[in-house]
C-alpha cells in the first residue's frame, strides 16, 4: 500500500502539474508541495530550533540545521576514515578518492574539483559551471 501510494504520486509527475500558486503561477504536482511552496511568499517559518531559536521554512532545512548543534559524525569514509555529519558531504568527499569530477565549465570544458563545503551547503554552482554529462 505504501509503495503503491508513492508510485501513484510519481506517475502524477509525468501527467502534468495541476496545482498552481496564486502568487507566482508556479505549478506543482500535489497540493502538499503547493502548500510548502506558499511559505516562501508568506514568510511562514513553522520550524524553530530549540537550541538557538533559528527558524526555518522547511522541515528538511530544520533537520539539517540540528546536525550542527551535535558533534556526531555518523558518515565515515571507508578509504580514509574521515567522518561527516551529512551523507551528501561524505559522497562529495569520496570524489577525492575516486577522481570523479562531475562539473565542467560551460565555455571551455575545464573540470575543477569543487570544494566539498560549497557543494554540501546546497548552493548552486557558480555562473558558467554546469553538471557534466557523461557520454
């Protein structure tokens, strides 16, 4: 039942978006995603950190923030035993060992090894850089 629900939700993403934001006209596949999106317009921040008081629009951001009040680093690199708070940061770190360089300059094709802190904070790539497509 649980998997059937997720499958039906996924299929809807291919059928078209039917929920429209009345502020910016952006379309969403579910009413739930529309409701979350509207917080950006209203400024609603329903999640507050009990330690520092910082507030968040989205639950995911709130949970990510909570990691930084803890010394726990549960994600350990099997190559060098360096530990990380977030799995995504570990994955970015592992590129040092594998040599994977998934980004390239859109103009000349130069392939940098971007610093893990830039990528792990979810910031967008600098202008002119694009995710590499492997052929």
